[in-house]
């Protein structure tokens, strides 16, 4: 915890790796309950990402030391999560109220653990949290909608779909607050690299431990093309996708309810991201997928009100995805152009905390997707989910 709370300063002064090497061999046997396990995963994942990227993309390492790798692996197995920073850590487990009795609003919120990026990092985490918060009535509406289908209760179903559309609209409003709290230059040049995972090359050996639980990825950061060896866990390098909003349960749940069918490539990426969700979240999405088809129910009902409410949800979801493209354009494309100009200027090599932009991640999301083709594809296939008159 002492190291975790000092991460921004330790990374800026290039002292984190030496501090990690001096850490005692931690044991997970003293951890009690899921809250302590999640806190441990949060802390170990932030230290790991700081350790990997302390020197920027030009100073990566090939081995995560045993005293960090082994407890991280053990905690990850206990939670059913991969041993890397994911959305479940970065956002869902990384907030607290300043005033315990105060509201769940950004003015009363703070992060638990941080990385380089200062107020922009704090804003990025907490605005994303507010998007998740805005989705809560929509998640409840999903459950109500499925129950209503099973009961053939058209009135309740129509109301649930209206509540879902309103929730998605509120998610878009929450996302717009990113402009107020996150500096594009800081996000692109400082924050982004810490969310990216090591790239994977298939090993010659099949001796990797329990690959069924932690699927491997080969689509991430070319700055680490051989993956990462978790010392004391495996002699072969492993790799995982970095933290990504695609690991959030929310849009997966909405897509499944509304019967959105994405392209084969986008579907493969999104399904891979489900392996980075907490197991109960993953199970929730799978339950929705197994439920009776909402779209078929609406079409067969011939109810114009139901059809309009369904299409309202589709339109709201497409609008949210369109606005996400707007955000990505500002925080990646425009920021990348400015970063390239800075990179062309003479100067000393600097790590990410000093603001040297990561060239290896250009045009890719932190989860490893080619971000614009992916986002436009899922937005367009969402629109195609409309029911025609």
C-alpha cells in the first residue's frame, strides 16, 4: 500500500522498480473476503503497470519479479480475473467518497490508487465511473424487460424499454463531462501507456498454467512483442489485453438484450473482453443472451408502442457510440497529431511521466483494438438493429 500510494512520484523519479525489488514476498493467505481481494488486485495491478512502463515504451522489461508476480497471480485466480490492470480495477474498484455520507457525485469522489496523470487521470477514472453510474437504471430495466417478456406483460416491457433509453441518454451526458476534467495531451502522452498490455507471441511450449481461466492476447502493444514472464508462475511469456471500456458489462448487456449483432471481427474482440470482467458480470451477460429474444417478441407483438420504445433504445445506443467516437477523435487522433509534432522536436528520451508520447499505441485502443474501425463498426451495426415500420 505504501508503494501504491506513492506511484506517481516513484515513477517520475524512476525509483519504482528498485522499490519493487525490495518488497517482501507477500502472502495472500491473510486476505479475507472479496473486498480485500479486490483491493489487493487493484493495488498489485497498478504497481505492475507502473513497473512495466516506468521508462516508457523504450525501456520495457521481460520479467515481472516473483515478489510481485506470485501474489498477483494468486489474487487473480481467487477472483477469476487476469493478472493485469482491467476496467474492473481501474474504474469499478478504484473510487471512494470524500465524505462517506455525501452524494455519489464527482465533487465528493476521489480515486484510491493513482498513476502519473494528476487531475486528468483522476477525471478520466471518475467520469468513466459516472457513466457506469448512469447505466444503473438501464441494468435494472434489462432485468425488468426480460421478466416482462416471460410474463407477456407488454405494459411493463414498454416502460422498461423507455427507462433503458433514458439511462443510455444519461450515459452520453455523463461522458460529455470528460471535456471538463481530462486534458487530451495528458491522456495521450502520459496516461494511455499505463493502460496497455504486453503483446503476445505464441510460445513453443504448452506448459502455461491454466490458460482456460486467463486467455492470451496477441493484439496489444508492439512495444512488448514477446509478452511478459511472470516469475514464479511460468517460464513462458504471457500477455493480456490492457484496460478498456470494452471490458465494462454495461454495453455488452444492452447489446444482448437488444439483439445487436456486430461484425465477426468486432464480436471476437468483444467476447475476448468478457474474459476481463468479474465472473458474476460475465454470467449476467450470458444470462441475458440465453433469455428469449426481445426483438422477436416486439416484432411478433405487432405493438406500435413497443416497436417505438425498442427503436428509441437503439437510437440512444447508436448516439452514445457516435459520441464515443467524438471523444476518441479528440483524445487520440487530434492528440496524436500534436504528439507527433512534439516527437519530431529534438530532446532527451523521457519516460511517460515526463510526457513523451507512446508511438507504439497510435491508432490502437488500450485493449488492443484498431480503435476507429472498431468503434465505427459497432456504431453502424447498432443502427442496423432498428425494427423497420
